[in-house]
């Protein structure tokens, strides 16, 4: 039975990872009356809402790179908007319109909450066992634990001229550490999902 579980577990883990990679959005929404928008050659801004300037810049550059990879002309919002404009959507959209931006991809963390306290026993000797069965003794460290943090990230795609939301998705990550990698993945998945839903070409 144990050997069977050992054979099954890697496959099960792989399937879970594939499922997570294929479905990063817990929920999505699409406007019902919008014709497909061709990305090729179109001016699209990337905006990541953060009060940490370095995080904002790195995230927006990753988002803009995904826009460019799909034939659009990606622009970072930090190159077009001062920080205070990101807090005032009407003013921000007016500035983006003046810069020739047609659409904007926006991401922001909307929740950060504790999830569960996990306890991890070491389950073995600090010394790697005994030598020859004698002498070294077995010293076990106590269990340790930490509180998991769930962070929700909201992704939105707007028509700038009309100041209108076209698409939205919500994702959730446990103990995220690499914001740029997450943002790049979400941007790619958002465009793929919008293409499947015939919102973009």
C-alpha cells in the first residue's frame, strides 16, 4: 500500500499544480455588450496600485512586457502618471486619454488576511541520527509554525475613453513572495482568458 501511494503521489501533485496553473482566477466577470478589441498596435497602459514605488514600477514593467508580447504597445502608468493620479481614476483616465492610451490593465491587492496556523514538526534528529547505533543520542527540535497569509489580487481591464470596466478577475495567493512573477503570470492569464471570452483579438 505504501509503495502504491509513493507511485501515486507525484502524479497527484503534478495534477494539482497543473490545475492551479490553468485556473489562476477564482472568479471573472465580462461586460456583455463589447465587440472584440484587437490588441495589435494599440496603446495599452499597465497600472499596478501600490504605495511602494519600486514594487509599482517593477510590476508595471512586467505587465507592459506581456502587452507587448501580444502585439500591443504597452506603456507603464508610472511613466505617464504621477503617484497622486493613481488615487483619482477620473483624473488618471483623462491624463491617459491625452497620452493616446485606449485601454488600461489594472492590478491591485484587495485583501490580505490570516488563513491558518500551520505546525511543522522536524520529525528527525538534529544530528542526522547516530553513528554505529551508539553514542550520539537523538535530539529533536520542537515543532514550529507560522500563520499563512492569503492575498487577493484583483485584475481589471478598462476602456479609457469611456471610463468603462470591460473585464475583471480575482486571484488568491498563499504567502506570496515574488510579486513580479505573480503579476506577469496574471497578466498573461488575463489576456488569454479575455481572448477565450472573445473580448480581445
